[in-house]
């Protein structure tokens, strides 16, 4: 399962995700890079994850907590 790839696609690409999260485009691409190669193995790190969900609540992107991983929610992470 690679939620990062689908999230990037749903948001309109790595550049848009970088704009929303404040991360560099290179860092966004590392989310889809395997952990063995220095990436996150398909996972979106916590801080950008929260920023993306805040943007979703504001109507800037169409995402939900389940896009990141089944059963995950902001409340569960707090």
C-alpha cells in the first residue's frame, strides 16, 4: 500500500502538495521512495499529513484521514 502516491495524485501533483504543506517538491517525492533508498516508503510524515488534512477541511484539497491509512484519524494521533 502506497498512500503517498495516491494522495499526491488526488491533490494535483507534487508541486501542489509542496505548496499546501510548505515542504520542498524533493521532500514530497521522497514519500514515494522506498525506505531502503532513503524515502518514507509510501507514507506521508505526520506534520505534512496534518497540513494536508487542514487544507482538506478548508476545501483546498479533497482528502480524508482514510486516504492516509485505513483507521487513521487526527483525533487518534493527538
